């Protein structure tokens, strides 16, 4: 499995951050995906990464250790899960976003590899953190 992790501290309370993260439509759109559809706990995203178009069906899952967790139900990965965890600190609330993924072997090649996916995922998580920062100012 490959892992992408980003951490940011926000000067707000955990309940406010939980509301922002679990308002899943705007939060997922903040990542810059080309299309986001939310139907209950199912989120479908489409994104263009290099020459590839990635479409994922994600399920929001219960996770007592995270503010938000979702995993792939259908898409290009053998497995993919993202967790947003929170820790209180002197500066406010530290949010850590961690995505773990494994690309299906038949898709690894010149068009899509773990490096490309990791780089893209860092951009998406950074954009979501920018959204959270703007909503907590």
C-alpha cells in the first residue's frame, strides 16, 4: 500500500471542523475534483489525472477514531481509504489526512503510477485544507 499524509493546524474547535468535514459535498468539491455527486453515504468523484480519467465510488464509513473516513467501493484501486483524524494542541486542532491506496496491477504503467497518484492526492488534500482554513477564519 502507498500512503499520502498531510497535517495542518486550525485555530477553531473540533465541532466546527467536524461539521465542515461531514458536509461532504462542499468538502469533496474543495479538493478540485472535476465532478462530485453525493447520494447519502455514497460519493462519486471524477477527476482527470494526467492522461487518465479516474472515477471512484466512495462510501463514507463509521470510524470512531476519525472525524471522517471513506473508502473506495468501485474504481481503479485495489483498495483505497482516506481518514481525517483530529488532535487538540496549543494552537487549536491538528487535522491529519491520510490516504492509503494500492493501484490495480493492470493499471500501473506509463499513464498511471503511484507517484502520479500520490502527487495528485497531495494537491487534493492541500486544497481541502485551504478550504477548511478559509471556513475557520
